[in-house]
C-alpha cells in the first residue's frame, strides 16, 4: 500500500519507517528542509534506539523516501497520515492545532481521489470534523475520507511499541476509511493477534487522551505514596512491587520519581481538562494529577536543598541525566529543567551530564556547565542529583564518584542506586519513597527534626529498587 506521512518528528519518522518495514511504500514529508536533507542521507534528527538502522535498511530496499514536496509525496498515496506536532498553546493549556489544520489545507489540493486522511497526531475530540471541513472546502465531499489513528508509542522503545503494539485504535466514519486502515495494519499484525479497536472518530480521538491521563494519574498516585513512605518508614519500591503484581493493577508506571514530564503527558492532560471544561464536565482526578505533578517537580529542588542542610548558595551540584526519561534526546517538559532553574535561583552552580540530551538541553538551560563525561561532571561537586536513570548512569562506579566529589551527598530522584551500597561507601543518601537514613534524620527532611516520629530508619531501603522495585 502506498502511504504518505506528513511530519517526520518522533511519531512520523518512527511510524513511516515501521510501515515501510511492514512492506508498505512510504514517503515521509516535512517542512524542515534541513531535516529532510539529513534524512535523505540516513542522518536522523532525533535519537531513538534502533531507528537509524531501520531507516537505512528500508531506504535501501526502496520502500522509504523523504521529501519536502507534498505533491510528490501524495502522488498515488491511498492513506495520508498527519503526524505533526500539537503542543500546548502557551498560557492556555489547550492543544495548538494550527499545524494540523495547516497540513490539512496544504494536502487537500494534492489528494488522490478516494484517499484516506488519517490524523495520527494527538488531537482533541472533534478535530477530525474540522479537518474534514477544511479539506471539504477544497475537494468535493465523498472523494476523500478522514480518520483518526492515535499513536501510543513511547520514546526510547518506539520501534517495538509500533511493531508490537498492545492494540491499534482506528476511528472511522465510513467503510472506505475502515477498509484502508485495516489493510494498513491488519496483515502485519494478524499473526500477532493484536486487537484492532475500531470506533467512531470522536471516540478514537478521546481514547488517546484518556489513556495518557490515566497513566499520568497512576504515576502521580505512586509518587504521592512515595511521599507517605518517606514519612512512615516504608519503601515505595517494595510497595509498588507488592501492588503491581496484582494483575488488576499491573506493575508498569509504578516507579516513583520526580514527577512526569515529556512531550505527551503534561500537554495531553491539560488539553483533556480544557476539552472537559468546554463541555461543562469536571475531571477532578485529572485536575488533581496536573496540580500535584507540577508541585512535585518544584519540590524536588527543596529535596536537594534539604540534602545540603537547606542552603545551596555557592554549592556545586552535579546533575546526572537531563532528558525526561532514558533512551531519548527529548527535553520537552523534562523535570530536570525546573529543578535546575530553581537551584540556580537559590545560588547553586550547576554542572550537568546526559549521554544524549546535552545538545537539546543546552538550547533550554543557561549558565549550566555541560560535561561530556559523568565522572568529570561530579568532580568537586557538593551533591550529585540523579534525574534520569540512563543505564550508563545506573552503572557508574559510585566509589569513583565519591572520590571525585567534595561532599558525598547523593540525591537519587529515580532510586537508580542501591541505597545500602551508597551508604556503605559513605554517601549521605536522599532517595524517593525510601525512609531517610539514620544520618539524615538528624539533618531534617523538609524541616524534619531528630526524634520526629516519622523517622524509622532501617525499615526500608530494600535494594531491589535499583531496578525500580521490579522482581529480578
Ligand atoms: P515533533 O514536533 O517531533 O515533529 C513534528 C514534525 O512535523 C516536525 O518535524 C515539523 O517540522 C513537522 N511539520 C509541522 N507542520 C508540518 C507541515 N504542515 N508539513 C510538513 N511537516 C510539518 O512531534 P512528535 O513528537 O512526533 O509528535 C507528533 C504528534 O504525535 C503530536 O500530536 C504528539 O502529541 C503525538 N504523539 C507523540 C508521541 C511521542 O512520544 N513524541 C507519542 C504519541 C503521540
């Protein structure tokens, strides 16, 4: 099947490449001439494990091409996927749909008769109706279809998520769209028995937001429980393990941390709230999730300050990991940004290291000394803060880290290290959802005083949390 993908960002590029890997004939189009020039030479604009090989392989096989020319891309295409960005509108929270509408206007004149325009971008309910109107103002009704096909891939494991999805959701209003999308996904997924959920367009659009809001809520739930664990002397890794093995709950998205970030959850929860508001519906759980997550991200700087006796003025703080999660270079809404900016406001000097994300981070953060090596980053630091649990960061030699530092203070916002091992080396450790160590209790957590009944050192600290509390 010949398809065109408009927008070659994280979603467009991964989707287009994977469709080609399934044997479809794919042309990816983008307005960014530099991106396309790079892609034509198999130089990728993003970091996604395994993607470069897959792009190259499919280009060589003649199934995948790149262009800035929309007319050329749409020639003969039975399905046209819109995968452009839908960021939150600054100061509003609702999704900025201008890129989607622009793409619809631009593609309309070049659309093949009978083509199915499929919105893969995450868009609020009713966007498909507007896209249909826009195209319908240029092309006769009935000569095209508009469908919804939200994408659920996760950066870092995007290829696997795309090729082996839990389910595919398609939202259609006519048989033509249904048939085309079943042809697109059906044969490659048939042998896997992957469910293809076919709904009306508006339901499909809402499914994506509902799924993301639910996951954001699950993360926020475990984060709040982590706070309670710290107060009562429980261990959130073990708690999550004990909860998550219940099949009704599931263990994913139960890793406590500094708050969710990234290109999807923050903007999608806000956009969902805006849709609900516009329709007079209260989504209180989602509202609370958004508020709690924002507050949490800001509070993480206080956790670092607490670990340094409440004062970071003039201190050198080494931040390990900047991207919003490992295995991506995406810095959108990364928790590292408010953390660093807050510490800077309190007078800290920041050194930072990320295996892949430094270039993107340097466009957002100022007055940060970016290091090419984690050990160089921690040299003479007063505290090291783990913000993103890249494997290479988890594998650091803590003894060597300690020897390089001025003060052995470890603030582990991802529970990436074994607390026991770090303490044995002489680190003062502040982790997430693990009770404060004996040494720290006398120093206070957000003002916690020695002798406070919340101190129950030794009850927790289960070291299975080096992998986020999973069974090993
Ligand atoms: P992105 O910002 O990385 O990429 C968007 C691309 O579209 C850019 O390269 C841009 O140049 C291009 N573009 C914009 N307007 C264009 C036009 N008129 N013609 C041609 N190209 C155009 O975005 P992304 O992260 O890939 O996200 C795309 C959509 O998918 C969003 O709605 C997002 O919410 C959703 N989504 C993202 C993820 C993710 O993990 N990033 C996962 C699921 C869904």
